[in-house]
C-alpha cells in the first residue's frame, strides 16, 4: 500500500505543468470556438439531403431507407428533408445566400440550376464517370453538361405520354391516334359529346412541356444550338401556333387558360377530359382513390390508357421536368455526399427506387429505361419510348440560366395563349416572345 | 299579444342590422364552410365535376382527418406552430410595450424619427428580408431549430406591436400617470401598475394580431427550418400534401380546418376585450 505522502506527491502538479496544460486547454478551446465546430474526434458526422416530395410517396420512403442504410454502414448520421417542389426555389436561394444548409440538394425542374448556381455547386465529374458504366451509360450525356462540366447528376424525369379514356375513344369511333392532328380530331369529337381535350395554356409546367413538344414536333425551336441565336420567329412556329389555336378553339374549354399542374389530372379523373398530355400521376391517383367514371360503375383507372407522346409533321419530341441532384460546394461533407450518390446510383438501389415509384421517376440511365416495372403494367409500356424522345426544354440550344428563365417566366405558353385566344396575331405574339427572349439572353450573357 | 303598432320597432333591426350584415357574414364564413365541407367529402365526390361543390351528397368521411393524424406529423407541426407563435408573441408584445411607451411618453432627441423608422421597418416585406436573415440565422447557429423562428418572427412583429401600442398609449391621458408619479411611482412602476391595466384592450389587440401573424407565417418557416418534425403547420401541410401535380384536397382542407381552430378560439375568448373601450372608465 502506498504511503499517504507518496499519493500526495504523485498528485502534485508543478507550476510548469499547470501553465502548460492551461495554455494548451485555452488554445484548444479557442480553436473550437473560432472554428465553430467540435474537434474531429468528438464530432458525429451528419449528412443532410434536401429533396422534393415525390409524386409517388413510396419513392421517398425507398430513398429514405437507402439513405439510412448507407448512414448505418458508414456510421454517419443522416437527415432527409422533403419539401414540396414549389418550395425548392426559395429554399435554394436562401441556402446559397447563407452559404449553409444541406449537403445534397435536389435541383430543378430543369438543368438550369447548374448554370444559375454554377459557382456554388461541387464538380461531379468523378461521380458521373463512376455511375455511368454500371448503368449502361447516360441517355444523352452532352445534354447534362453545363459549361462542359458535370455540376449535377440528372436524377429522374416523369415522361409525358398521352393519357386517354379508351371508352370514350371507342364511343367516337377513333382508334390509335398518334399525331397531333389525330389528337385534334379526337378532341373535336370528344368536345362534341362533352369530353374535351385538356392541356394547360396558362402558367404551369405542364403548359411549358406540352407547348414545347408541339413547337418541336412542327419543326420549330426558340434558341439555336449556339445558345445565343433566338429562333422563335420562323414559319414552323407559325404553323405550331395555328395548330394550337385550332386545338384551343375546337377541342378544348377556355378553362385551360387558368389551369395549374393539377388541373389536367382532375379533368381526366373527374371523367370530363377525353385525353390529357401528362405523366402517369393522374392514373396512379385514380387507381389509388378508386374513382368511378361518371354515369358508369367502372373505375376511371380501368378505362385509361397511356400511349406515346404525339408526333408532328416534322418530329416526335417531348420534354419534361428534369429533376437533378447536386452537392453545394460550401458543404463540409462533399466526400460523404459523393459516396452516398455512388451508393444510390448503384444499379440495385436505383432499380428498387424506380420500382417503388411505379415507373413514374425514370432515371437518365440507359439500363433503367429497360426496367421490368415498365412491363409490369400495360399503362407503363410507352414510358421508355417517351423518355427516348424527351430532350431538355432549351433544345436544340444548351441549358443555361437564360433558358431556365424562359421556362420560369412561361414565355412559350404566353406566346401560344395570346394567339390562341385571339388577343394577338401570330406575328404579334411571336414578335413579343422574340423580344422577351432576346432581352433574357442578352441580360444573362456571361462576361469574360 | 303585442300590438301591431310595435311591429315596425321590432322589425326595424331586421332591415337596419341583420339583413345588411348578412352578406358580410356570408362572405367571411364562406371559406371556413367550404373548407369544412371539402374536408368531409370522399375523394370520388371531390373529383366529380358534376357534384354540387357546396354540399355533401355521397356521405361523410373522416378519412382525411385520419390520414392527416396517422400518416403525417400534423400534430407535431401543430404543437410547433403553437410554441413558436406563443413565444414570438410574448417576446414581441413585451418589447413592443417598452418601445411604444418610450416613443409615446418620453421626450428625447429623435423620438418622432424613431417612430417613423419603426413604421417603415414594418413595411419591408419578409420576401425581401428572408435572404439576409438566412445569413443571420446561420451565423447565430439557429438553422433548423424552432429558435430560428422565435428570433426572426419578432423582426416583423415588434414594429407592428410598437406601432399599434404607440397609438394606443397616446390615447391614455398622461394625467393618471402623473398622479401615480406624485404618489411615488417611478417610470417602470407607472407603466406596469397604471398604464398597462388601462391599456389591456390595446395589449390584447396587439397580442392577437401578433399571434395570428405568427400562426400564419410561411416564408421564414420554410426557409429556416427543414427537418420534418420541426416544421410548423403551414409549411408541413403544404410539403406533405402537395405532391407535384397531385393535391390531397381533402387532407389539405382538414389541415386548414384544424389549423383555424386556435385563431377562432383566441378571437372568441378575447373579442370582448378587443372591442371594449376600457379607457373611458379609466379616466373617471
């Protein structure tokens, strides 16, 4: 047993030791306070991910499961925050302003965020390169490069087939409509029996999608491949506008001018519209809610079919919301975030995620367009076909902040609507749109 | 049996009061009624374009309330809204009382300018302020916590409360405070013991408005708080029940109905205070 004296002596601290320890402690505490974070050994690593509420809720559950699984394997605390897609613009702006927020973030709709937030997004060249070979390659990789770099990974798109009421089609004696002219004819006959065609002509993403699809199908476009020359003033645009005017006056109700993204779903599921140009969300909700077709005992979901996006005189083209994922370069966990992206984009995980979404969320990867889910229900059979002809909204021009602004300000829907409603002649509406686009592109021109 | 001569006197309020008020009551209550009716309709009826929108024809369902309670964090959002609104209201009213008293009663250089400055601050819209405030919240380390809202809501509530109370305090005669001071009260005692009891309707009015503004606030809550369990009701309902082009109308309306209750209750309880003129009795 040690003597009391020995114990006391062992506890005695010399002045030199005390000063040294005190100085070290103060320096350490000062460092922690200055850095505003705990030392590495004491930190719990946390990865945060901001995304938008998926149109099919099971998708979010599967993403959360994968995120938590990855977190458990890597001993990283994870947090998935889900907001409505309409809220994303505000949230992104605030996070960039504060240079703080989530590590991973959903971007979109559209690839324009990558140009708009180019200086705040981490380069993902390495992740894009790792992910592609395992999934059969990106569908159209050149479309996704912003200023020659992978600033985001294109994540998923909801392709836009044509959703149609088969019972009504039979009633009006139509079979296999395929071109926009076919759909005009179907719409006219449908409207005559109280079931008009439905596509938004107001300020909504659906209006942008459908009217751009028509513009391209008639051979028009609004910006050239150089990303500078505005090409909206063309005879092809005039033809497309004349077609939309006929579609509006002969086959649709005026209410389409006030439609939001939910309106066409409601029109189809209410049993009113004969057809709408829309992703499969209307069908999915009709199936879930077991909505009955008015005047019948049949469920609406049983009499809906989805066929290819229409062809025009020149081409069959469509677009959609390009939802992407990126990593803020002010994130302190960029390596972890990249690691999770590699994990999520593994073929098995992506496959499970597509399955959970019933095929609604199609990745931009070749192998995933052949996913078994698209054969699991005949309603999904055309989705891969539509995906193949889906291009970014700025096509054939590159995606830029200016093209995103053209989308966000609904220049295309306004141009079509002003002519369709007779407020402007085709020339006046085109001249208006051309001026707006030129100003947007001039204002967004990058200074060297 | 009352004589026919008395009828005009009895009928008069019908024409001078009830009938003129009816359109306003209808206008004010219609949104609540529509919310309530929609929240009880089955989805099939909600989709039916031929259904009468103002009545329930195909049976009542409580399924929307059930989904809201079971499948979302609605009640957590409700509690969050309540905590934040109460805390922000208390802080703002206390600060507003102190600021309003100073500006209404004390004579110091620039008092009027301060009053105008506060009014102008109140006019700056939150949609401009949220970007710089997000930097402030981040620097304070309050992101993704309810404290972010407790701290930022007073930025628009304090100017409002101050401005409202300043006007109210000026209607209270100075003489009653001067009497108290002659009897030995200091400034603070005068404020607490004399002015505030007299100004209860004004304070309640400020508190009610502050609570309502906090309860309905959307933008700051969206920007400063991300975790699902910390969202306030306004943001939570929007985030969870609008999924792209699918709107869960029944659940949205159920959320709106339940969300209206605290405001309705608060106004029902305090309406008398709110409208009564206690100042008249105070100066007797």
